[in-house]
């Protein structure tokens, strides 16, 4: 029976029927002999990390599929901050922030003109220089550069993460006002945070609009980079790490900063492998690395962002190509895992990313397969959203994925067993041995 699990996570793999692809999903349209072989040799089904129909971002979906409860989720901002080595105190609030191009209307609204805008490294340096230190009402605000236009914004002081975003995410929409979230409108720290951040973003617009770099861009007829937009504020919070929660030594192999932060937060190790222009080759190298790391880890997350990125271009054909490249990468590297009777291979995605329409992510479930000794074999031999719907795993949700991984690696605790004071999902737990002494217990 398998003792360890390699979870191959094809980010944003799920999709919708696309007219450009004869009303098939990109995964249906793609030629994927290796994924189909894995499906034919194992169990398949559909998976959703949250509730069916509810689109999730990668961070929430990963948190759930790693088996962690929503109330221990710290927010995207702190995860990104941890991943980028941004210094974060326990009470600091962190959020995503990036430079954008905005238009000021006659009503003094700011319209998001371009959420993504390009600048030279020298221009970006000048933008950050314009955003040097800010303090108001005892709250210090710092912009920590994480890559290009992107950064993590931190607020330090008596602050709260319960505030709204300013980034509407869609070009042409007005930026949203920073407001306390419902349930926090009378909380002084939340009200202060909203006020300080509003003033900071107001000043950011004025400083950036007046920066010399934008004068030069105007003469070159380039859009002004005159806004800073924010979203997904959060704060670090206590979290039971993976080893204690599931008895697993975990490793994540990925390229993104957020995955490094999430691994740190969940007590997993992290190995960064950069993306190249060949996603299949990248995936093969990551699986190769996972194969060599199995002596030290029980659970290895191997991640590729390629299907999600291709879907965000809203070109279904680009997603088909990305999937076919990943299948070739899988075929190149998967055999050592399949030959190893100690290994359970799981392939799935964190969410669906539709390569058509206007949604960023969508709420349909994603395909899932389990492959390894002992795994039931169903009759499904096509790994796509429709084929796996007939599979033996049925429709799985949230932390059920991690429970099934514990199950197929013979780690799942029989309900009712009490070897540890805190009931966990894994067995045997990290229990205290029973000892005897020559003295009578009193
Ligand atoms: Zn994702």
C-alpha cells in the first residue's frame, strides 16, 4: 500500500464548453494520452475545494484542499508577504497592492483604466521612490516591492484586516472605496484602518500623477501609471501545522511567491522552481525533484500555473496547448512514481478558470484522479471534466481530498480511536507512551 502522496496540481485546469472548441472544454479538446492512462489505471471523480458554483482564488482553494479550515485562513496579503520575506508582526495587516493606470472623473471618482500596465525597470524604481514612507494616526504604512509593479502593503499600529478592497479588477470600473466590512463598522481599529488607507491611496494617486516619470510617459503618449490599487487584506493568525494536523511532513514544489508563503504558514517545506517558456518541461523537472525528495517527505505538492495563465488570456486554444505540453511533461517524468509501490499519485486542480466569458475563476468542479496500489479502478479512461463525472470517487469537496489521501496511504484514523487528547484525522497519533513505576499512582 502507498505510504506517501505526490499531489500534481494543474492550476485552473477546469473549464467550460467553448464554442471555439466545438463546445468542448480545453481539457476535452486536448490530446492527453498520459493523463488518460493515469485515469484508466485508477479512480476518478470531480472535486471542488469549497462549495459547488462558488469560484475560489488559488490561495483559498489550496488552503482547503490541503485540509485546513477557513477560520484559520490568514488572507492572501500575509501569505504573499511571508513568501516574499516581508517582515510581518502578529498584529500587522498585509494586503496585495500594485501600480495601475487610473482616470479621475469630473465627480472625483477614480476609474481603473488599465489594471495591468507595463513600465521599464527605471520607471518602476521611480514609482516606488515616489511612495516613500507614510504615517498617520499612529499607523505606519509601507509598500514592499515583490516583483515589478506588484507589492505587499503593510499597516502597522492599532489596525484591523476587516476592510474592503480598492481594486475592482476589471478595466473601466470605478475603484471601490475602502470601507469597514459588515460587522466591523463600530470597531475603532477597523474604522482607523479604512481612514488611514483611504488617505494613503489618495496621496499615492497625487504623488504618482505628479511624478516626473509620468510627465515623460505623457510626452511619449504612454498611459500614466498614477494609481495604487489594493485587495485581500489579512493578518497572520494561529494555525495548526500540517505535521501536527495530519501527521505529514509536507513539501511544496512551485514557482509562485504565494505558494512559498502558504508552505511557510502551513509548516511545509518549499522548493522554488522557476517557470520557463516550456510548461511541460517545467512540470517534468518538478516531478523529477519530487521523486528524489520522497525519502524526506510524506506529502509533496507539485504545482504548475500554466493552465490558469493560459485561460486568463481568454483564448481556449492557448489553454489546449498548455495542457498538451503538461501531458508531455507528465509522460516524461511520471514513470518512477508509478513504479514505486509506496507512492499514491493524485492529479487535480484548485479551481476552474474559464477561457471564455468574463469571470476570473468559475465555480464548476474540477477533474480528479487517484492512482496507486490498492486504488479502486473504475471504467473511466478519459481525464476530462465529463469523463471523470462517471468515476468511482464521485464528487469530492474541501478537506475530503486530504482525508482520502490519508485513507489511501493507510494513515486514516478509525473513528472513535482516542490515542491523543486532540482528535486528529491521522493514525497513529503522536501519543504519549504509557509508563509504569514501582510507586502507586495517586
Ligand atoms: Zn489557482
